[in-house]
């Protein structure tokens, strides 16, 4: 074999070696990718073994796993060559197409009856946005105002809304989206300690009377009226709120069953898969494991906790002026995560009294939180967009 042939073979093997994930992992900042892969495995465990919102966590964790496999990013999300499956799927995130469509599906799946039956729930949902605005007020001291607004929106516990605000304001959607969806999925872990800390045993044992029956006419008028009212007052909230109400109208008017079924099932499932994988794929080790990103994650967690506290405290304040007491546990459902937060209220309540059913009462503040978080997003966009 000639010297030239040997050199060619050496170059070939060297090129093959440098194209492997092993070479990428042991060079540069490959350790960050390995750490993110380990985090994705933890999320898989929580989703599959512990059943913490698997419909969200499984696609998010898999997207995180895919993008952090050393060398895989060039095949999945190549911004330089404008190629890769996730590069194209992520257009729905960057062009804020997916969030309003998710809201369409949420509206088609949501019964606003508990909110209509107990309009006071709107106050609870509004109070739960305390996390959004308090975090924004603090974050703006250290961050660009638009970035602070995006970080604050994590407190609404509404992934699509957080993505919508951060993309519209041109901010770092990657860390915002991962934090928002991760906290949504981890509600069963995050909320209960604060729910118990802020309530007494006696308060957690409060039984609430059955909600009144809401007529079909009320349910049909509600989404149209909310769209008109909010559209006139705060047009910037309409892309999200309008789609939410359209989906709910599909559900309630009884003449669009096919549209309701498509929005709440096939379309919603497809969007959940695509958005979840795209969100997880934004958690790249090199960009995620930075001081700024970790501060944003911490700020988002604080916003989420403050939102939970705000809803609980609002119920306790309302009880001071009401003869018919409400169980403060339903206040934690004022964050926007539907129906996860309401289920947590039910579970914590039944830990105290097994036959105390709080779910429908908690759904009022829960769906109110969806509306309130859309309005909060509209306010921030009206100021900064």
C-alpha cells in the first residue's frame, strides 16, 4: 500500500470518527448534552412511572433527548442549511401558529359551566395572575422589559400563552417554553406543599354546596359575549382568547359536533405531539445550561408559586365577606393549567376528607385562569409589542 493510499484511508477513518456522537460528546461542551440527556431520562421517569402529565412530559422529554444526542442536531435542526424535521416543525412555534390552535382545542374540551355558575371564580383566576405581574415587576429590574414580560408569563402556568408572548416579543422562547411546560407537568409536585402551608386543616375540610345547573343558552352566549367584550377592550388578547371561545362554541352550540370532535381529539393530539417535541428540542445543552437560563427557570418557578399563592389567598379573603365559605384549596386551580390544577385541588382535598368532591368547584377558577392568563398576555403585548 502506497503512502498516499494510507493517508487517504487515515483521513477517511478520521472523518468517520469525527462524525460520531462519541467524538462530539467528548469534545468541547459535550458534557452539557450528556447532562440534558440525563434530565430527559428523569422526565421520562416522572411521566411514565409516576404518571405526571405524560401527554406533555413524554413528547417534551423525547424532544430533549433527540436534540442532545451528540451530532443529532445537524440532522434534526440545522439552521445554517435550513433543513431537518424539527427545523420545519418549529415554524409553528416561531410564527406563533401552534398556541392559538392549542387554545382552539382547549376550548372544545372545556366546560365553562362551573365558571358561569360561580362568576366569583373570575376573581380567583385573576388573583392567580399575581405571579405573572409580580415576577415581571422584579425581573424588569434585571432584564430587558420584553424578556421580563416573557419570564413573568411562566407564572400563568400556560405553555401556549408563554410561547405566544415570548415569540411575539422576540425573546428567548427556548428557555421560556421548556420552563412553562415543565412546571405545568410538575403541578402535582409543586403545588401541594404550598396549598397545605397556606391553609388550616379546618379550611381544607370545608364542603361546598352543589353548583347550580347552567342552561344551554347561557353556555352558547358566554363565548360570544366574552369574545366581543375582550375584543373591544383588549384586541391584543384576541388571537388566543378568540380561538379559545371558538372551540368552546363548537362544543356548546350542538350543531358543529364534527368540528368539536376534530378540534378536541385529532387536532389537539397532533398539536400536543408536535409542540411537545419542538419545545423539548429547544432545550439544547449549550444554550440551556447557562447562568441566564437557570435564572429564568428560577424566576419562572417563583412566578408559578406566587400565582398559586395568589389564588389561595383570594379565596381566603373572599371567605371573610361571605356567609357561604369556599374551600381555599380551589384557589390553587386559578392558574391556567386545565384540568391539571383542578385535579390537584381535588386530590389534596380528598387527602383530608375522602368523600369531599372539589373538582367541579375547582374547575371554575381553573377555566377562569385560562381567560385571565390570556388577558394578562394581552396586557403585556399591548404595552410592549
